[in-house]
């Protein structure tokens, strides 16, 4: 609930003029003495409905004949029940029915004719239906006992041509808000009804064609409630307002009234309990005669152009006042809270505005007494206060506190949290509070949903039990402070969190996994300008773009936002050692700045395009060990500067649009373990690729030690994938020197010649795939010595001769070697067995154990650097 909704609720609580019974859904009530059913509610919604709901789908009609036996029924709620009107005889037998709610049933004026026999009807609620055009006077004239009529949320536009008051002699309450009525004539017509006490015409268009005149108010002298809010009225408020001497509630908010308040007319409303003239253009001062309104409970004049000072004699009687809002005006001078200490019923105080002319006297001196009131809402933003009012120490029922945009200093008033267990909203933004969030409450504050302490000077560590104390928080903004240390894991207990802003602090460490795992509704996360070393937000549904400020990434060691729905361009300046952005929707070119300290870079499965910038390769990636650019839209040649990657172990460029010759500079990457070049390369396979180790060893060098992983799982991840290209010529004999390679994939090319006998030297090979080429000759019998071979495919070639049937070949069968079927045929850009089994990506995506192992390794590696 926002402040506007809360204020509206509190204002409605203080006056009771025309409320009708709001029925809970699906309820039957019996008279305790006669045991007769007197109330039935079959509302499919129930409760208080704000606006109309037209998006419900019903499986069947409600047959109203089922009520015909309830002859003593007095109250029936059928709102949003999709009534079958052609069988309405059941309703007509309810001759003692007094209250009928037919809201949201698509009714028109013609349906009213069938209800004329309900002579005992007193309250008829027809909101959210399909009434349009003129006010349905003829159709309603038969309800001679009607006391309350609700036609709100319809499409009525015209006033009744004439109105016979004798047909509506008992009508007390008329509710017509949220229609399209456009003439003040309806005021004079409805005002002629002798019993009318409450009239709600808010949210119409009465002021579009005329101003509100003295003549319009002449017939309204018996009204107790008049609501003309949001009707586009301009000009002045009529001077003869004082003629409405019985008025208890007057709502004129949200119009364009200007000029000064109508004096003395306004001050003659001695019975007035609610005065709401907010959101207008009224000028001048508040008249001193307002103090004559001794019955006033609500005074709301906010968002006008009222000026002058607020003196004690302007505040209405201390006996009844519950709500005062004078904010967003141009008042000046000082305002003393002590002048209201005796207002024992006061619950809402809203002061301040954007002009900072009103000075608040905090009365922070001994002897000023203790207020008799217990507030629910206190808003003192933009009041130039230097100290928090001491009377707040005695408040224990606060729901909403806003003391933002002042000059408050000293320790943060954490006692507000301790003293007010029902607090929902706390705004301390843009002050000069210092110190720590200490003492922090020890008991959970389950009501708190919004907390903003940004733009202060608060330091120290965040409370360890922050999320446990505030479990239902939806909005937390602590940006622009001096918090340090790690973000406590207890933030994961705030499962309803929608926004978390911790930017511009000195926080460090890694983001707790509990935040990402538990806060599944989190829509806005701002962590820029801190010292976080690890940000792990992968496998969520985050949207939007990445922070563009380079300061955000300055101390980052791990930046992990893979598998989300993020868009936009990858910004410059990302300098994390581990950068994981795969499986998003990033687009544009790879940035030319950044990655200078990167050791693991995975930006695969995005929509990146353009060429791989040589400017980037020449300046960055000098430490990179894994580079994964697979499944993007990158094109052009691979820059010759790729040879500047002395530490590269894994290079994955597949499923892009690279073309041209395979650069011989790749042969200088002698320590490569996995290389995936599946693209649109042409020409021959460089014979110098035999210089690459492909798994002979796999070392990670840190500042303190040399970590060798020979014999570990990393040593098994070795392979060369040149599939799905346009390569021609023969398979080089030199590839037989790749003694440690585990997978060699050359399928879907245009290779010719024989299968080299030298491949029998690949003693560690597990997968050989030469399918979909133009190879000829025989399958070398020497390949039977490949003891680890699990996959061998030469389908769709021009091979001849005998198929080896010894060694591993004895376990294959002809289908696995020469033939292809719907089950074995592979298409380009779909990874083969070798890629799935032996590439780094497969281990991370397919095997959860190795995924966890890899990230533990990365963390240990990063934090030992």
C-alpha cells in the first residue's frame, strides 16, 4: 500500500455517511432466532473492488432460480456471477429482499425492468456494468423504497431529462463515480431529492463544459457528503459553499480550482469532518476561521500554491482532528509540533514540500511535554530539519515514516524500528546520518516492506541478521553510504525483495548465493561502485543491460550472469578474471576495451556480430586460458594477433560465421588443449597444427604456485574440431603427432585423399569423425591399435576395401562406421560425441558435479592470486 492509498484509507475511516454492507464471498447468514436465511453472498470476487474486472472467464451461467425458496432473504450479493437473466423468476420471489449487489454482470438499463417487482429493495448496487447514455430514470422509478443506488464504473454520460422526486423520495445515497457525466445539471436534479444525504460524482467530466457555480449548489443544502473530486473544474470554489450547512465531508481534490479559499462560506460548515481540497491551484493563506471547524477530523490541502505561515490558531480543534496534510505548498516560517501535542486523536501528519521554506521547530528541549497522540503516518520530507523530533521516541504505532531530504545528522534513528513493530515504510534518504546500523532490532519486523537510507554517511558492516529481521522487505536502498565488508547471507531470507540498491559503498567479497537462489522476484539489483570480487547471478531471468560504468568492474574477480535474458551491448571495462556471459541476448560487437586481466571468458550463445576486433586481441587476453565465443554471429577472418595468447588452453569459436583460411598463427598456441573452429573456413588444414599439444599438459600459473593438472579431469578435455567448414585437400599426415588428443572431428567438409596411416599413433584418441567428406581408399588396418577408440565414423565418403574387424573395431558394427540413419546422422552446428564429452562447455552444462567442481576450482584459484 502506497502513501496515497494509505491516506485514502485513513480518510475514509473517519466518516460514515453512506457505506453499504460489503459482503464477503460465498457466505450464508441465518437469523439466530428464527433460523431463517437472511443473507447470501455468491460473489466470485468479494470484498472491496477497486475498479472493474472484465477479464474473468466463467464455465457456466448462474441460474437464479435456485434462490426462489429463500423467501425471507434480505441480502443477496451476486457480483461478478454471470447471471442467466432469462430465468430470473427466482429473484422476483424474494419479496423481502432489501440489499441486492449485481456488480460486474454486464447489465444494461433493459435488465432493470425485470426487477421492478422487488418492492422492498432498499440498496441496489449496479457498479461495473454496461449502463451508458442517460441516467436510467424511468427504469429506476419503480423502486420506491430505494435508499442507496450505486451506478459507479459505468459509461453514463447524460443527466436525466427530468426527475420526479416522488419516485425517489427515500433515496439517501447516490454513487456515480467513474462515469462520463459532463454537465453540472445533474447536481441540481439529484439535489432536488428530498432525502438525499450523500452524493459521489467523483472521476467524471462535470467541469469540461462549465465551472462550478453558486447556482449548482442551491439544491444541495441537505447533503452530508459531497464528492466532486477529479472533474476538471476550474475557476474559483463557489462562495455560497456555506449554505451546505449539514455537510460532513467535502471532497474537491484533483481539479483545477484556483484563487483563494471561499471565506466566510467555508468556515460556516460547522459540521464538517472531512475537507479535502488537495491537488488544485489554490492560492493565498489558510483563513484563521478554520479553527471554527471544531468537528474537523481530516484537513488535506496538499499540492496547492497556498502560502503564509502556519500558526497554532489555524489548526482546528484538538478534540477530533486525526489527519492533517499541508505538504507541497509554499508555506514559510516555522511550525511547532508542540502546538498539536494535545490533539489526542491525531494519526497522520504530512508536512514539507519541495520549496524548503517551512522550518520545523523540533521542540527538542526539556519541558515541552509528551504528545497525547500516537501517530500512524509522519511525513516530514524537505523540511530543513537538523535533528529528529524527540517526540518520536514516544511513538509506538507508526506505520509510515518519511523524514527524507533534510539536514538530519548524528546516529541513524534505529529506535524507530525497535519502538514501532508495525512499521511498513521508512524513508531516511538524503540526510547526513553517520555511524552504524546499530543497535539493530533483534526481533523480526514482519510488517516492514520499504526501507530507504540512501545518500547518508552510514558506515560499518551491514547487520548479520539483516534479512532475518526484515523478512518481508520488498524495497531496500542503502546506496551512497560507506558500508563495508561482505553482504550478509541473510539477505536471502528476504524472499519478497523486488529492488535492492547497494551501489556506491565499499562492500566487498562475493554476492551471497542465497540472494540469487531465494529472491526470485528481484527485478532491480544495483551493486555498482563497490569492491565486490564476485558477482554470481547466473541461471535466473534477469533482463535489461549491463552497467556501463567501468568503476563497477574495477575490483571484480568473478562476473557470472550466464543463462539470463539480458540484452544490449557488452560494455567496455569489464576486467574480471572470470567473465561468464553466455546464454543471454547480448548483441553488437565485442568491445575493444577490457578483459585485460581475464583468464576465463565465456560469451557464447548470444547475438554478438561483426569481426573479432584485433585492437582487443592485441591489448587484452594476455592471461586468458579459456575463450568461448561459440554460437554467435561473428564473421570475417580470425585476426593474426591471436598468437598473442600465450596462456590459452581452450579456444571455442564454433557456430559463428568466420571464414577465410585457418590462420597459421593458431599453430603458435602450443599449449592448447581444446580448439573448436566449426565455421565457414576454406583451404587446407594447416599441417603445423601438429605443433599444438592438445592435452599433453594443462597448467594454471598463479602468483604463488604452478598448478599442474596432468592426470586430472582437465587433461582429458582435449580435442580438435574442424567440422562443418569448407576445407579441402588431404588430411595432413602430421596430425598423427597429436599423441595426447582425445577427439578429432573433421566431418562435413570437402576433404579428399586417403585416411592417413599415421593416425594410428593417436594412442589416446576416443573419437574420430571423418563423415560427410570425399575421402577414398581403404580404412587403414593399423587403426585397430587405437585401444580407447569409442566412436569412429566415415559415413558418406568414397571409401573401399575391407573394414577392420579387430580391436575396438570388433565392437562397432558396420552401421556405426559406414552407414548413417535418422539416429546417427549429424547435422552441422550440432555438437558431436567428441565435443559433448571432451569440451569444457559440456562438463559445465551437462555434468552438475563437474560444474560445481569447476567453480570451486575457479574460486580457489581467484582468491589465491
